[in-house]
C-alpha cells in the first residue's frame, strides 16, 4: 500500500467561519515527564489548514493509538484553550491521525486497520494526551500529525502539527525509519507548514524521563 494522490486543495471541514483558528506556539512549560501539566503564557492565532486526504470517520477513544506499531515512542500532549481568554477548555474532543514509520496511513487505500488514529477528551486543565510513535514521511510533505478539535458538539479546529527537524533527523537515522533514507521535503519547502504558522506550529519535544522516546507538547486555541 502506498500513499498516492495527495490532495492539497481539499477544504477543511469546519463548523464556523474563518474566525475559527488555532493557537500554535503558545509557550508551554513543565513538560519534562509524563505527569507534568502544561501552562501557557501567550496566545497566538494562526489559520487552520486542510485535513488532507487521509482523514476517516472513526470514533476510537483511546490514549494509546499504536496497536503495537513499531517506531520511536512519542507521548503527545495538547492543551486546548479558549482563544479569547487563554483559559483551558474541559471535555473537548481531540482527534489525531498520522502515517506510520513507512509513510503509510491506516484505513485508506484498501487498508481496514485504524492504527495511529484516535480521540481523547481534554481534562480540567484542557489537556489531552496520546501515546503514539514518531510519524514517518512520504514524498512531498514534511513529517506531520493531523488534528481536529471539537468543543460543545461543534468542530472548531482542523490543523496539522509538526516536529523539530533536528530531532526528526536523529529519529530517522534509527530503525525502523532508517531504511527509507532522508525525507525529501523540509519545513521550509512544505506549503502547508507555512500556512499553519511555520515555526509556531512545531511541537516542543523533550526526551521522556525513565522511558524511551519523546514528550511533545503544543497548545491549541479555539473559538468556543
């Protein structure tokens, strides 16, 4: 199975007008172990971006989305905020999906699996987290993770999250990523990366304490 027919022109499915936006790049602190809480000191609005061609309608509520898929462990934390007040939003539905180490998405192109896809509800601090693996790459795109956020029954954000390129290069030098070689599209060459706000759409990554892999964090602000 290969990822073919990447469509950049597909519009995001959104519940509102252009004012529905995301906060990416709000400075998050205290994320150096699995029990840390995110705190946000600033809100920066950036436009939403396309969901891409690989979203599927599923409702798997689960923290661990790996289903045993090999790859560098990644504990990914989102903090969902009210974009006007920066206050956390409880019980928002956060959905992620991304490709595996080989650059392949589940549930499309004849696949019936749902690997690396799932939903979580934000807690009282606005936090939702997933245990996944570092995404791989496919031609024409810089490595990324897709996200949707719903609050109060409405879809309020569709976006993409990116990863630090220096860490990506280190991860891709290891199995199972190494056999694919260096990815072909940098952040700077990726059109969607720029649309998402550039560097402000890159998750903050640190090594996990006492476990292999990384902890990633990013704040998402929505009009709620």
